[in-house]
C-alpha cells in the first residue's frame, strides 16, 4: 500500500462552495513577483504538459511566463526537467485517467533526479475527488493548485524547493481577475487573449462553472491595449477567449458595454485576424451578429455549440434556449454574414435522450449543415445534476448513435470544403505539416486547414492560394 501523502494543506476544493454565487464585486489585481522568488529557478528546467481547451493553453502560457520570470528554463525533455507541471482538464473522465497515467509514468524519473518536482493544476485540481485520489494514490505529487490561484505558483515552488513541503492550495471561490501576468506565448504570430473568465450557465452535465468560477469580464481598455500591443509586435491573429464570450460585459455594473461593442472596437485595430471562442447560443445577440457582419479582421467563422436538437433534452441540459431559437440565430448569421462557416459541439446519449430526440439532433444537423463539430458520448461528471439522471441506453447503443452522427457530420465537413474548390483564399501559414515536413499547413479565414508546397513562404505569412482539392478534414492549395 502506498504511503499517505504528507501535505501542508492550505485549501481543499469544495463543490458546495464552488457552486455559490454571492454577487460580490470582482477584484482586479496586478501581478508583481516578489524579489524573494526571482532567482529560485536559476539552473533549473521546467516542462509543462497541457490538456483541454484553449483556456488551459492560455493558462499554461501564463504559468510558463511566471516560471521564466523566476529563472527557470523550458525543456521538452522529461529526463532533463526539474519541475513537471500537468495543467489539466475535467470535462471528460478518460482525460483524467490519462493524466494520472502520465503522472505515474514520470514519477519514475526520480531515480535519475531525486529532486524532481511534480505539480498538478487546472480544472482537475478543483474537483474534490481528484484531491482525494492524490492523497491516497499519488502522494509523490508535490504541488497542487487550482484555476483561481496561478499567482500562488512562486510561493508553492519555493515551499517545495526550500522547505521540502508538499502543498495543496485550491480555492473554491467565485474568482477575481489578475492583470499583468507574465506570458510566454507559444507562437510569434497567433495569440490567445482572455476577455473573461468563468461561467454562470450551469448546464447540468458540465463541471466548468464549479472549476472556473463565476462569469467575470476584463475591462475593455485592458483588452484593447493588449491587442494593440500584439499588433505592434507583428501578431497576425488573436483569439478572444472565455467560457462564454457572448456574455462578455453583462456583469459590468458601471458600464453599458457588451461583446458586440468589444468586437466593433477591435475591428478598428490594425491586426489581420480576430477570432473568438466559445459562444453560448443563448447570449448570442443581434449586436454581436452585426459586429461580425462588419467583416474585415472579424473572421467569418463561429463555433456555436448546440449540444442537442431536441427541446426536452435541451431543457434537461439547462441550455436555456430551444431548437427554434437556435435555428433562428443561425438564420440571422447566414443572412448577415454570407458564406459564414458554423461549427458546433454535440452530445449524444444524454440521459433521457430517446430515439426520437436523437433523430431531432440529426435533423438539426441536416438543416444547419455544420462545417465542423466536436461530438461526444455523454460522460457523467461527479457533482453535476445530470450525473444522477438514469440512463437506460446500453454502451452499444451509445456508440451506434455517435457513429451515425459522425457519418452525417463528415458529409457536411466535405461539402463545406468543396465550396472552396477552384477559389482563391487567404491562408495564414502555420509552418511544416506534422505528417509531412515537405508540406506546409495553414488556415483560411473560415478556419479550414490547407496543405500546400511552401515555395519560399514562412510561418506567420498571410498568402493567397487556389484550392485545388477538398477533402473532409483539409484542403490542398497552390500558392498564387
């Protein structure tokens, strides 16, 4: 039996506390690294392993920025690392199991480096069951912190290195905002920009409102200044991030300024591409659609998760819109932004989903003709209401529904790309293909992947090319 961990415990997560919304004002703080931590990482290397959504990727860039400010250097080699941090996702059970498997594997590297520190952060850390599992099964994890206290990282690392203490510090709070966090961006031409944090939708299947706190928006001037500075640095594309970007600004008590206003202001900045994710259909309003219709640097692509095409299932999910309302918003989008590419998320085999309800989802897919989708079998998350709903479907029935849905979705993937055959499009170059280094890849304004022979172009260039052939998941192009 493994030894119980000896943690100096600051805070354990509480799903009861994480659920509460007290209506307190949001505090805006500015990050300053205490001089005590400035050289703590000198001659030490860190490795970050990131799982999950774009929000996690953006968090990892801040974590990397903090570590580098402390003197750490990045390494891609597990064997060379003095600190390995797992930034985790809690959306699906299998993702969590994969993380624990990886942690068990890297712990063996302590045979070579006894001083190796292992950390876990992100949404998994905000779950009560994760902390219980760490204490009972993974006592060699040195540092655990949540989504609300990335700024505690210097202190936690200091305790582990200098005082040899294992620390768990997870705050179950509504959340505040930190500005001026250091950032080490993974790309020199594409950037994530958080515009808001948290979620107040409380979909019955989703753990995010418990792990990320309440919806809270950054001030528009801070966002606009960040995007302007990225433009000056030569960035070509900015993706605005939030669990529900369409709710941006609705929490302001002193300002009538929402997401549509922000898009209009960013439209005036000299940066070629503005994207955003993720959108909740309920909060997609006419002002936002009108701002998207301005075109220019606002890209003609929208990821708009529908989850189900049946009203009863949507009600059980607590999505707060109907099938008809969703379709009306899609109609407005297609009318005001001709040629827009719409992608989505869909859950099949949600508890209470009958055969007729499932067929409603298929019919909605046919009506909208999504050009991309993330599709999932429902995965129960402990602590959410839906985890207690009975689900009579067999595993085989669940898989059959997903396979049938994917076959239908894939046909519209192909149709959406075929419309660009023999057309001239603009592509932002990403660089060599992972599958074939002789080919380069990039994305169109509609967020579609193109493979092409480079012929002198470089990463970050925006080039014109003719689409010669379309496939379900990518297109082939020739540089003009």
